[in-house]
């Protein structure tokens, strides 16, 4: 990181409710491995307090990561994207990303389809289905 700081670098930070994000990460890891190493509470609570050293909690500590990035990058180089809005209004949020990156407008609502099974919008393939 020390050697790559540049005004040309742009960072995109997608944030969502930290508790929802931590639980989602736990569920994803549990489903991926096929084995749980205990409940979510057992994993993230240590002696009655939240254990910030677990990956699920640490990744959700946006303020810590953001402050560290501000040591090396200007605020104008960092775009914070609301993850909940990205789920419910992907085109609006992706338009913000395009503008931040100085890209031509590309995304349209016709490129997305709401997946009722997953509960969020997915990218449409050429045949109109979602990518799985």
C-alpha cells in the first residue's frame, strides 16, 4: 500500500448494516464449508462482549478500515455505496459508481431481474435468466 498511493486510485466501499453483514458472512462460511463451528453467538461473543477479532465482526467495522484508508487516500478517492440500496435499486447505485469512475452510463434496469428466490435483483443473461 505504501508504494501504490496515487491520486488516480479509486476505492469503492460497499457498506450495509454491520450486524446483517456479519450474520450473512457467518451463514455463507457455514454453507460453504458445510459445517458449523457453533452458533453465530458462540463465534462472535467472548466473555459477554463482542469479539472484534473474528472475521465476521472485523469485516463489519467499517469505521476502522475507512480511517486507515484516509491515511493514504483522499476522501474524494473513496466512494461509499449503500449495500441495501444496491440490493433494492442496483441501477441507481451502479450509476453512482459509473460517475465516480468517470465511465459512460452503461447499466439499465432492463439488465436486471428480481429473483424472488434470492430476494434481490440479479444480472440477466442474454436469454433473460439470472446468473446462478
